[in-house]
C-alpha cells in the first residue's frame, strides 16, 4: 500500500510539474477550461505578465481567454509589449476583452489585443493618445537661491530638463517622439477596429468615452460583462458550453512550494476546484511593487 501511495505521489508531482511548465491546471493536462486573465492597475513592461500569455498559448487545456481589463494605462512600451503577448495567444485561442471601470489609453491598447471587446455602459475607455510630462522648477530654484550647474556632451543631452527653460529644439524633439508613438496607436486602432484611417484619426484625439459612446463609434463590440463574453464565445466560436472559467495569474503557482503545488493538483484532479482555489488563495504572498512611469506613457487620469 505504501509503495502504491509513493508512486501516486510521484505521479501527482510529475503532473503538477507539467502543469507549471506547460500551463495546464488539471491532472496530466486533460482538464479543459477557459482562462480568465485580469489586467488590473497601471501597466508596465511586466515580463511575467507577458510570459503568462505564452503559457496560455502553449497549454493544451485552455480553449479560450476572457481578458478582464481595469486599467487607466501605463507606459507606452509596456502596453505595446502586453498587446503583442495577447495577440500571440489570440493567434490560436479566441480572446474576449471585458472592460471594467476604466480601460483607457494603454488599457485600451490591451483591449485591442482581443478578438471581441465588451464593456459596461459606464466604463471609461478610449483616451487614444500618448503623453510625455516633466516638471519645470527653474523659477522655484531661483526663489530659494539654488542654481543647477551641468556639463554635457551636446545641447540636447538630458533635454528636456526640469532645471532650465525648455529650448525650442528640445520641445520639437519631444513632440516628434509623441507624434511617432501616437501614429503607432492610431494604426493599431485602424487595424483592430472596423473602420478606416480617417475614422481612426478622428477618434484618436485623446478624449475618453463611456461604454455606450464607445459602442456607438465602434471602439467596442457590445455592452455587458463576462456573461456577454462567454455568450460570444459560444455563438461565434462554438466554445464554452460546459467549460469552467478558471483564473490564471502570474503568481498563482510559481511561488508555491512543491508540496503545495502537489496538493492543489490532487484537489483539482478529483474535481475539488473550489477547495483548491481556497487553498491557493491562502498560500499567496502579497507583494508590494513600486512602479516607475519613466519615458512615454499612455495613461488616463482626471486632473485633481
């Protein structure tokens, strides 16, 4: 009996290891489901988040993805990388984006990675644009008697600077960068939404829209939530009937001990998914991460 138990533990451990490597969540990768991925808060260039979509792409158990987006945006480069990761997954598995309270700017970039976009009527979305900001404190320094000195290789090195008036050349270069990134955003909207360049430019003036307004101008496809997304998967892609929707996250299993992973895998193998989720939740370690928004950003927030 003990030999049998030992062999069973080894099999479960192997299945758990396979789940961690290949992205499956059931025993031996046969537990098919729809993956739910949440993009919450400010978007940065998060490698783990991007790798999650590659794991979903490689998984034999994931039939489709429901992407929940609740984000005001973030860095433009980070939003670009996230979009690329979502599109890699969408190449083989349908992705439906469900927009929450806010899915603006870089958050809308993430939504464009989906094949179908659903939002609440009062979701704040849009804000198709790019911004580059810096503080100008030269007058304050004069007031308090502080003078900044610098030696640099060329006039445009370190420009624009918060410690001196912005030169015309520095402002022109900054504007050129913004224009280039904005063109990329407009092209993305044109490619992913059902209208041409002229309409994409018209809608890309930086304004925000409610979900109802966004539906009217075709920036989204439907009003609703996850149920609406699942209905589209069933009707348009013939996916979802009888399939469980299961959360996938970057910190779900990778930071757990071998024993915890094995236990969770056993529970899921016997269909005890709720108990496994409860155990997983109690094992998670909350980590505070500091985010720095350097460079160009695609983010929306009302002025205070």
